[in-house]
């Protein structure tokens, strides 16, 4: 956000978190069932954005969180859009 003021108004936030297959998947399980859980990831990331990207996390009107299998290192893609009033 390089020297821009934090966003104001209602926001839509999308978090897509990609993780490499865990040891549980290598053993034949269907899904990575160990931590981190999606709500723990959001609870970690959103306060870091507060005051920098947006004024308060209370502005978030829509939050979508997705955790997917990835091929390499863990990666988080954050998309923030202002909702038209």
C-alpha cells in the first residue's frame, strides 16, 4: 500500500492458502487434517493488515477462506475489494 491511507468502508477479503502435502497425505489420507486450521490462519493474518491495509477488521463484510494443496512452499494470496454501497 506504499504510503496510501488504509481503506475505509465495507470490504470483501479473500484468503487462499496453499500448503504442500503433509505427512498425512503421503501416508494415503485424503486431506491434511493437522493444523493450521483456516480460522487460525485468518486470526493470524487479519490483525497484521489492520491499520496498514484497512482501518479495522470490523470493516470486513464478507470473508472467504480457502486452504488448498500446493506443490512448493506455503503461499497465501490475499485479495481485498471495496464493496460498493
